[in-house]
């Protein structure tokens, strides 16, 4: 009943807002006609004074008096006009009022009857969360977890479950706070500390901050084999400018990795990136002649390694492009041919090799 009372009050307020302008007639120009007459008489006297001072001519004075007289007559007519509104306008206003009073509520009820759910009981959020069951969607699960932790901020288990969710969603700031709460209220845990360090790194845009390093070091202290913490500590060494130490740490991480680990490819890629960056920096610092010789040596080394078998698409692409840049077109053609043979089972890789060959004017290698 309270809902219906509120709706009725809102409807009445809307109708009142519509009818209010119709309930007021035309307003007069002056609240008191006598004031208007006094004003016009003062204007006549002012005209006479200006004429006596020769400020205006006789013709201008007569025109001004005629205008003032017309205003006096208009004011007198306004005073004698009967107050109120005419019968036709009154009937129109009453008809408009009746139309609004009847049509607006009926239209609102019609729309609510078509699209509303008057028989549906109230469903507070807490009740919906309790009845959601095992098939509740993820948003409701997350809302339930957040509501629980808002009421129980010292629940370390809840924070440990919520933190990885925030991390996967890219909410790094909230993930760091959740991991920190899980560490603060729970027992020392190497995975939580590693997660805290990762969240702080991602929050800082990939920079291993001092706070992140402290959390990672504590994680390794609890578990020297924690792969995630060891990886980011190696990246910290790279960011400190010690590329050799970073590569050594990552290589040791690969050596300790279990056979089924799915993260080893990412570690190898990072090692190659660090070594490549270090090599490019070292080559760039050499004199021109030595730099060209060093570049050729690296390209020849890559070619020799790929000649032994295998090779990925990025490696073959790097070799083909390097041969072409060095002006050794026969070697580039040979590399394209070998790459097509090695990657024959990968349609996407073949398409990429063909595109590279077209770009470098090595089209004759296409079968």
C-alpha cells in the first residue's frame, strides 16, 4: 500500500504542475491603475517644462502630449474592464483540467500493467544472494564475497579468494589491497606474498618497486622454489641494469622447473629478450667496422643454429630479414626456402613467410 500511496502522490504532483499555469489568468501591466495615471500626468507636466525651456519644439510637444493622452485613455479602459475570464476560456480550462486528471493516471496504469510486475514480491539483495544457489552468475558471487568481507574484514580466507579475482580482472590496486589483507590477517603464505608482489608490480606498470621486492623476498624466504617470486626478482635485477644476473636467475629457474610447467616458454622468451637487448647495446657501442662484423657474426650464429633443425616463425623471420638487410640476397632466398620446408605444417606460418618474401622482393621462392 505504501508503494501505491507514493505513486499516487507523484501522479498528483505531476498533474498539479501541469494545471498550475492554467489556473492563472492574464496579469495586468500595473498593479494599480492610479499609479499609471499619476505617471502619465507627470509626463504631461514634464513636456510642458521642456517646452517652456525651449528644449523641444512645439510640434514635438504636441506629439508627446497626444501619446501621453493615449496612454491615459488606455489606463482608464483597463480600470473599467471587468475582472475575471470569459466563459469560453473558463470552459476550455476546465476541460483541460479534467482531461489531465483522467488521462495521465489511466495512461500510467496502462503502461505499468503492460510492462510492470505488480504481483512480484520485493527481492532485497541479501535474499537474492542467499537463494542464488550453485548456478549463480559470477557477478553475484563477487558481490556476495565483497559484502561478506565488508562485514568481516578480518577474514583472511575470504581475502585470499578475492585477491586473485581482482588480479585477473586487471583491478591491480584492489588486488594488492586484498592480498595485503590476506597476509595481514592470515598465516604466512608464500603464494599470497608472491601474489602481493605481482599485484604491486602490475599496479606500478611493470616496475618492481621496493614494496613489491620486499613481498617477493619474503615469499622466497618461506619457499625457495616459488617460481613466481623468483621470476619477478630476476626481472628486478634486469631493471637494476644487471642483465647477466637476471639471465642467470632465469636459467636457474628453468633448471628447477618441473617437466609439466607451462610457464617455461615465457621464461625462455624473456631470457632471449634480455640477451638480445644486451647484444644490441654492446654492438651499438662498437665502431662501425666492428659493428658490421659483429652483426654478421650474430646472423651467422642464428643461421647455424636453425640449420641444425626446427626453428620458430620469429626466428626464421629474423634470419630472413637480417640476410636481406645485409644485402645477401642468395642467403635470404635460401632461408625462405628452408623456412617453408620446416614450417610446412603451419598454414599461418607459411602465409607469414610468403608475406615477408613479398615485402623483401623474394617472390621467386614461392612454389
